[in-house]
C-alpha cells in the first residue's frame, strides 16, 4: 500500500482535485472537508453554494502544494477488526461514492473514509471501490489477523467470498485488488447487511457521490 491515490472512474477535474486532497489525508472525509473549508476564502466551503468553482479550484491547488498530513492513527485494542463498507450511485449509473469505516474489536471507530468514485458509475463498482478503500487503509496502518467485513452487496459477496466471476464489466481490477488485500489477512469473513441494518459507511459514500457530482471545473 502506498500514499498514491487509489484508482477511480472518470471524474471532472474539480472532483479529481478533491480526490487528491482526500488521498493526502488518508481518505479521512471529515479531515479533508475541514482543511478544504479552511482554505476556501470568505464563508464558503466545499459544499457551500456560494463557493465558486474557481475559488474551490484555487483552494484545492494550494492545499496540494502544501504539506498535507494524515490524522494520527488510533491504537486498536487487538489485531481483530470490523470493516463497514458501502457504495452509492445516484442514478446507477451516475455520480458515485464509496465509504468505509474501520473499527477495532470493541467497535470503536478508528477511521471514517470516503471518496468519489466516478461521475457516471454503477452501484456495484462503487461497492467494490468501497471494499478496496477500506482494506487498503486498514492494511496501510495495521497488521490485521482477523477482519469481519460488513457489507450489503450480494454481488461483491458472491465474487469475493463465493468464487463467482465478476458480473459487471470493468470491475475486474478492483476485484483482483480486493483478493490480493484479503490474501494477506489470515482470517476474514463477511456479514451481509440487510437494507434495514445500520451502516455507518453509508453517509460517507453519499458525500463521495456529492463530490463526484461536481461539474466541469
């Protein structure tokens, strides 16, 4: 795992800049939003309608020229982890985002991650990216012996844990990256989340989709 941005689908130049800032702070959505809001002049912010694309672009470029830093990594209680993941696509295909929440064995949150995936991307792709995002950051900071992935996508479950071939064109690279990440975890399993089950990654995926919806800029 490296500090390079994770791959994404097509994004507008403006959304791609936000994704670069997210990568610079370890995809911690709250930390990225805070630094972007602080860099935007006046009372505007990342999602403030009064922030013009030019203001946002200038702020993002200045941040990328500065020394972005990742938030401190909390200490886990053990080498067992829970990973919530979720993907969101507005329109399916449409603006899509991915979210992941890393917890320790006591379910204390260690990281809340999010990112845009693509401006015209399907939900299944967003789900794969969410799982890749969570696993990449988990392995970058910890040495997990056991991981329970909580996920609502049966498509991803059938592929990753059921041995089925990916059914959506273009997700093979994500599927292979996920398989490679899981191969370094001695014990891993999934829990399928029903639509009614709470998923803390859902809100992060929605914010990622909001960023992916940023128009040309």
